[in-house]
C-alpha cells in the first residue's frame, strides 16, 4: 500500500505561481482556517480559531481587550513559535511587532515595507498559495503539474531536461 500524493495543482506562468492542494484539516497549532495576503506595503492576516495568548483587540498599536484565554502566552513558547517554519507563523511575528493598526479577534491588518504580492490561504482540507516572482528557467516559463492520487499530468515549456520525452504514457 503506497502513500498517495495529495490532490493538487501547481501552475506557473512567467512570474505568476499558483498552488492548490489538499492538506490536513488542522495545522500543527490547531488552526482550521487562515489567510496571509500581502499586497505591496499592506498585509491582511486572519486565523481561526483565535489563538490563546494573542490579543483580542488592537487599535492603533494599543491592546484594548486583553488576551484570548485571559493570559499572555509564555515568553519561551512565543519565541519558539516565532522561529518555527510554519506558514501562518507570520501572524505570530506580526502580533509581536510594536505597531499593528488594527486587529480584532482573529483578523487584522499590518503595514510593512513593500515586498510584493503573496497569498497563503488554508481552509479545512484545502491550501492555496499565490506568489509573484522572477521566473525560473529550471521550472520552465510556463508549467503545470496536476496530481490526483496515483495519476499525474504535467506540462513544461520549454522542456529543459535532456532526453525528455515529448509524449509519454504508462
């Protein structure tokens, strides 16, 4: 019994990259849904359910309603979570910043130096990522990979591997 690949599609065309795939219903921290959307200097953050130890309400950088769970997160635990490579970790790092314009319950906005356009979205068993970046010749100017358990479909233009078949079926 071989492990099956998750259902998913990955596309890139010039500088636009998209990935949509199945994932576990909860991430390691227990988040069911989350969004990190960055557009130039503005970042929208959202996570559900609200995380214990995070502020309930921030307005113009001031905490107004205390913490979720009535106590702040342990400082060592907070530092450990900030260093882990988790996709929604940017929310924890953002809430530790000295100035957050607006945060209410489980979503808010943050301002930062312009960095581009990126989106990460997770809702239950579906995970979506979008980014804009410099095209990679190794990945091809346009490419896609579609996987459905043990079935795969792919396209790559221009083909970059030596002895790469133009059409293959097995």
